[in-house]
C-alpha cells in the first residue's frame, strides 16, 4: 500500500448526494445502471454508471443517499459520459455495496 499525506487526501473531493434517477444501461459491457445524483449547491446534478445490479434494483435507488468522488475527470463509457465515481465496498461475493451515510444528511456535504 502506498502512503499518502494529508494534502493528497484533501485533493479527493468526496461528497454525499441523493440518487434522483436510475435507468438500465444495456449497452454496458458488464451489467450496470445509469445514475443521476443530486449534490446541491455549486455541484448540482451529476451522472455516472455503476455496476451494482446484483445488490440493487432500479426501483430502490431513487431517494438513496450515496458517497461519491466529484472531482475526477469525466469518462466516456460507451455512449454515456460518467461525471462522478460512486463509492462502494465488496460484499461476501465481491459485489458492490454502496457507501452511504447512516442517517440522512444535507446533499453536498464533504467527507472529513
């Protein structure tokens, strides 16, 4: 593992947002959803794709708060432009479980 100093950590802008829309992403190479996440303030709504189809259905995603990196460069994924990286950790089977606050918090709050 490579150690970083606190200034390196501060470069990563990790925020909380609320999923406002989720759609199937059939063009993706691996099963994925398209997500639109609202962060409020200057960040606003951003979109991404996420390979979370094993643990989440499209119906349960809107309204869920998630944690995401908002200052990565945009990335083209097929015909879809990803603007953020939603964070997760693997479950017992290696499938993504989304990181989220344990209680509702204001959108846009920065990790510290």
